[in-house]
C-alpha cells in the first residue's frame, strides 16, 4: 500500500447560503472564476458534454461572514507569505522557470526547509536552498510555514517609513503594499525595518505578521501556549494574557487562515480574516452553453457509495478490529471491520473507499481522526498521511539503540485533545510512541506497555 496518496471523500461544499435552493448532486456554474454568485446549475453530464477545456487557476474558495467568495492568490495573504523559512509538502524538482520541463536547479524532499526569497505572480515563489545557495521557482501550494521561523512583516497597505517611531516624525519614503520586511525591533507599537537600504519605522497596524496566523506559540518563559489573536506588539493567550511578540520563539499557524489584500464593496474588506476551503488551487472546467456562453464549474467530489452502508450489527457479525467515537459528538465515529467505516448518526456506517478492505487501528481526539498512518482534520471526510517513517527510524536508533526491521501499528489511543499514544511492533521489540498533533512532535515512552501491545490484534505492517 502506498501511504503517500491522498483522496477527497464526501459531498461538495455548498457555494453560499444564497445558493441553498439549488439541487444537490449537480454543479453550479459561473460566468467567471471570480463571480460571487452562480449563474445557474446543470447536471455534470450535461456540462461535461459541452466542455471545451480544463484550466487550473490560482483562485481559492474562501469563507467570510458565512459566505463563500473566490480570491486570486495575490488578493490574499497566507502564512507562507509572512515566512522567511518554509517547508515542502512533497518531494519535487525546483526549476529555473515556471515550467516543469525547465532546467532543474535543485531537488527538495518532503519536509525540507528552504528560504523564501520572493513571492511572484500566479502563486509562484522564488526559493533558496539553505545548503547550496542555489535558487529556483516553485508553486506556493507545495509549501507550508516552518514553525521555528519567527517570520517577516507583510504590508497589507502602502505605509509611510519614518525616521523615528514618533507619529509626527519626518517621512523617509512610502513602502508599497505587499512588501516583505524583516523586523529589526519594536518600539511604541512601531516596527523598525529596512526598505531599499533606508532604515526607519512603520506602523505595526499596517502589516500582517506570523502572529496573526498563529494558534500556538513557543514563548520564552511560558513554553507552548495557545493564543487567540494579535494585539499590536503582543498576542492574547487563551488565558487572556498579553505576551510580547519579541519573546516568541516559534509559531504553529493556521494553514487555512488568510487575510484579504483587497476591498470588496459587498464582500471582505481590507485585512478581513478569511477561511480557505481548499489549500489546493482551483481546477475549473470550462463549458460553452447556448444561453450563457462560456461558463466555469467544478467537478463534484465523489460521495460515499450507498451500497457500502452497513448497520452496527452487520459490522459486528464480521468482527470489529478497532473502533472509536467522538467525545464531542457521541454519534459520530469510526470502525475498522474489513474496511474503514464512518458514521454520522451512530446507526448507519458508510465505508471509506480510500482504505478498501484493509483493517487499521482507529482513534479520535477532539480535532483529529486517525486511521493507522493517516489522519483527518475534517471529521473523517478526507485523510492524509501524518507519520514520517524516516524520523521514527532515527528516533528508535538514537534513543533505543536498535534498528527496526519494520513498523507495524498495533493499537492507538487518545491521551488528550492534542495527543495520542501509538503501540508499534518493530520486529525486534514493541515500542510505544506519543504524537502531538498541534506541535507535530514524537516521543518514545520510556516504558512500553507490553501487555497492551501483546494483546492487540494483528496490525498492518508498513
């Protein structure tokens, strides 16, 4: 089984509350990818029969004020844009030009850290290899913010660079919107920066910082702390403490959070907080309709096959390998029984085609659903791999002085809303790991619960 694959399972997301009268199971179509409201609706078969081309745009579907909008990548700021260092989501070649067939400048593996040099048009980045200094181009959607990087300031509007932090100080020049700046120091809610070889102060209220995207921070005194939002040169913690940004050593950012860099009369305003629906750029199908001309629409995501729906008694008769229910919603959960099944009502269980007929240990925390080596951040609708086997191998060899023959997941259990315990068979011994989903950190427990591991049902060897 290839653990690097990802699929999308579930029904299409509603386009807006205004479109609730449209029928389910048929795509909405638009005059342009930027249209706020649909022009109509046809069956996918009809639209497909009138298809003229498929286009990948740099448009993202976002939610603001409980309504859906489409934003171009340059119309919003993401956590990557305020990062100095970023990490790759996959392995690929970094090229000289915006073309996969262009000359390869260097190769990045999944989770490699590179420096972001510049944000280019059409969602492309210029990046730098930290070891060799070589530079090349790559898509922004292939990267995520690196937590140990404290980030840069991004101007969301044109702002004045002044000689001193005083409000009536002499102006040096104007810093354009969308400029990435290194923060030298803070003083009286002003930020000292250098722009075009000129050093001065700008208003911190005119920039977006990594703190604006953060859900957790590593504070120099308080350690890892959950935060709510930024207030000037500080962040407000969940405990309502104000913590100075200068004392923050690392950030865990919300990947689907963005801020508007444009003003729309009937939509988001400048610096409005947005929620990105899908981190992948939109792939549109363009069809030509007699009544509308060219229209843009998206294929519906595959839904669960109704023939794969079973009752709990049917699953029990086949034998339950592993099961867990959500503590927040007791009627929602997962069962592993010659395949992985998901329930929304506790009565009927729909099979997840992604896992076919395989059995995996399952586990549910407050925010994450786990199935073996995969996790879901949307209550079991879609899954992605979360285990770095190379890192676990290194952890075992350094802390336990043993080389694993293989990794077999025996069982999983929730320890807290953000942490799980995983029992594994390494061939030579059984080991218990803990995994923190917020910090993405792994630990080897000093004493393995051998009784639990030995009594666990056979797992899947990886």
